[in-house]
């Protein structure tokens, strides 16, 4: 549910998150140029995408405060509004221009009825929503959309991928009712905002958003993780920030109770983190020297402190282990050590801790397996992991066939996902799981009540099923 996010190396010329100029000149650009991203998009009839235009000065550095006039050569094929929102209306080709003064940039948009194949770099599975990040930096989402968490301007569930109204992204994180992504122009969130998890900085406004909104911060984030009612992110320097619901201390800023943050607040303790993971009501991060810290709700021992006392600031695990990555689920947490051993802790009623028991524990419990794991993902009541060769294993609840082993039987130890596919990323949602393979093809399996498998049908699948258009 809260996966370790794969960061896609996309080079884009953009403004800094706080409105200042970038310190880098974008490769391949010249002085006094205008650049539009994404470049030459291919869309289906009915799709939309947000175009971003950036102007550079005589030295090739981005300029701030520039206004653009948008135009299209074929308004019946593709319409573009004054903010660069492009809508595909009919099959054909159109040239889209962004002009400022005497400078103009153009991209060609191709509109078709046959979906172009999408190459996925990673997928983030939320409750019953999934969002994928393509190798081109396009965010595509599917599944539940009652709060606008697909980011396509509607509240209609979709059983096949639709593009979110964003430019080029480098990371995406989905939870049950809200989603966030990182662009070079800043961090954007959309969907539910009842706890201010979108970070808009508006105290009197907790309405959900169907279109991505920029998080109110001057910090540039490189990682983001969406929790139940809160969101956390890391800066390039490894500083952690959280915003949204803080009633259990999950913001890590020393507060709890009837509290929330309407914009990012720094996590206490001065720790530098390499990875962060937001769960339903708790958060964990891999800190200095591969030491794991957790904070927030601890009712089931999901913080692994040896107790069930909530923590409002990062608390070190009650075990002398070093970790490479962590994933925070709804009421349990799992992590992979620097030696590729996997541990889980917290709520364990259906075997989701993988220790061949159905007990709850407040201490790290070694998963019973001969496998060495490279990554792990904790969902609602199940867990999945990839070994070093890319083979997928899952355990815990199998009520909707989310373990992918072809059965509906719960498993208290890891079982192999059906087939011979080799995956590079994996993410567990509520009752489904998604993964991307070495060929950048996306697969999902398990329950499909809201279209969360993305296969274009309403049928669930007990084994990996290819996402439509991948």
C-alpha cells in the first residue's frame, strides 16, 4: 500500500519549487528559448494532459513570471486553454504553440482511438486505486475515484488507466483517497483533503480536488509517500516533512490529538533519511547508518518499539538491525535489512507478518523463508516482496486472490506469485497487488471492485493480469 518508490531519471527544464531560478541549464537548450513538456504527447480521444512551457534567458537559465499564449492549429482535434490544459477531441494531429513575446515553442499532439503502449517504470497501489509512472514521466491512474484521486478532473471510477492532469513527473504515490506526485515544478497532490493531506495551506478549505494542486512549500522534494490522512516527503538533503492528519503523532513533529498540518512541517529530531513510508496512521523512515525510525499510531505495535504506546517523534526500533528499505501498511510494517533479510511487525491476524503465525507483535519478526529480498511492500492485510532475481512472493490475507498464487487461501509464509514473470517494482493495495516487470509492462492481480486492476474489465484475477495499454 505504501511502496518504496522508484525514482525515474527524467531530465526536464523547469522552475524551482519556490519560484526561484534553477541552478542548472537544461541539456540541449539555448538562450532565449521556450520549451514545452511533455514533448509531442500521444493521446486518446477524451484524454487530457497539462502542458508546461518554460522560457530561458540569454544564458539558457529558466525565467520566472513569464506569461504564455497557447494556441492550436486544429481546435477540432485538440483544444488547449489559457493555462495549457490540452484536451483530445477527435482523431488527428495538431500543433500546439506556446508564445511569449517573439519566442514560440511547438509540440505535435497525435490523437487516436487505439491506445499507445505505455512503458511503466513503477506503480503505487492505494486502497482501491493505483497510479503508474511511465518511463516518459507520465502519471496514469485507475480504480476508485470517488474523491478525485485519479487526478483527471472527474469523480468517475475507471477500470483502465487514464492520464492525470500533470506534466512530466519523477515519482508518484497513491493511497486510498489521495495521490501525490513530484514534478520539477514542485510537489502536487489531489483527491481527499479532509485532513489537509493535500498540503494546500488553506485552513478553511478541506474540499477534495479532482485536479492536481501544488503543495504549499518552498522545499524541493525528491520522494513522497501518501498515507491514510497524511503525506510525507523527503528533500534532496534527506530532511523529512509531513502534513495532514496528526492525531496519532504520525507527522513526527511532537504533536498529537486534534491536530493537523495544512502544509509541510519538518519531522523532529534532525535526522537525515534515505527513504520514508507513510502508513494509515503511522510513518517510518530509514535514517542515518541504515537505522530505522517510526512514529505515529502504535495500537498494534506497528512502530516496533516493544510497546503499543504512540510516538509523536521518530522512535528507533527496539532491535539492533540495519535496514535498506521500509514499507508502512495499514496496521503492520515490513522492512528489508542491508543483508536482504525481511522483517515484519504489528497486526498479524491473517499471516501478513510472514512468520508462520497469526499473532500480533511489537518487535521485528523475521519472515520464514529461504529467500533474500530486494524490496517489500505492506498492504492492508497482505504483504509482497521481490527477491534479487525479480521473482514475486506474497503472504497474508488472500480473500480476493491478492497473493497471486492462483488460490484464495491465506498464507502465513511467503508463496510464489503464479507464472515466471520477473518484476522490478511491486506495490500492495487493500485487496490487490500491482507490479512492473523488466520489460516495463504493468500487471495487477486480486480484487477488482473499483477497477483497480486496470485491465479494462470488472473481473478479478488470481494471477498477474496485464494492465490495459501496457
